[in-house]
C-alpha cells in the first residue's frame, strides 16, 4: 500500500500544524494507557482490601505484564510518544505515569501498613525515584523486546 501525497492546503484543512498532527496520531495511546493503568490499580486496591494485604508484588507483577504487553502491541505509537514528543503536549507522559504510580503505591502502602500494623514509612522522594526506575524499566522492555514472549520473560 503506497503513501498518497498531500498538498499543503489539504494538510492545513485537517491539522493546525505539525504538532496537531502528532497529537492526533499519539493521543489515543496516553489515554488508553492511563485508563488501563487506572483499571489495574483500582482492581489491585479492591483485591488488597478483600484479601487483607495480598502480596503487593504479585499484584504489581500481574499488572506489569499486562500493561507492558499492551504497550508492546502499540510499539510504533509508543516510540513516537517517548522519543518524539519533546516540547509538545505529551513530552512529560512518563512523568505522569510515575506520578500515578507514586499516588497508588502510597495508597497501597498505607492500606497494607494499617492492615498489618506496620509503622515504617518510605520517604516520598525515595518512592518517586524507585517508581521512575520501575516505569523506565518497563519502557526499556517494550523498546528492546522483539516478541511478546520476550516481553513476558523480561517483565
């Protein structure tokens, strides 16, 4: 299937500028990932409450595999979003995911601490750094894997 050339006039009838085109291409992915991420986290909190502290690592692992496989299935859009969004609307998308992770891990830690009567607290800065490393590691798996099996193995 070939590419049909588009005149400048036709382009500007559909898009305001190149950034508008870029946003049109990648916008569904951040929306889907955010919704997907929220769904996994909501299910995790219900499960933690129901099972009185089911192993958070197990819940996180299951969600990581599912979300990483999903992202891998949208690899071309993901690469655009991660590497080509500088200075545009989505240039901080990874940071938004990290912030979601910060909030959700804090909630989970509070819930589990209460249920298991744990008095320790993880400093927010330390948790933020760990969550950054976690999200970046998942991104690296998507970027460097060639098959879904590799994604599953490396997650």
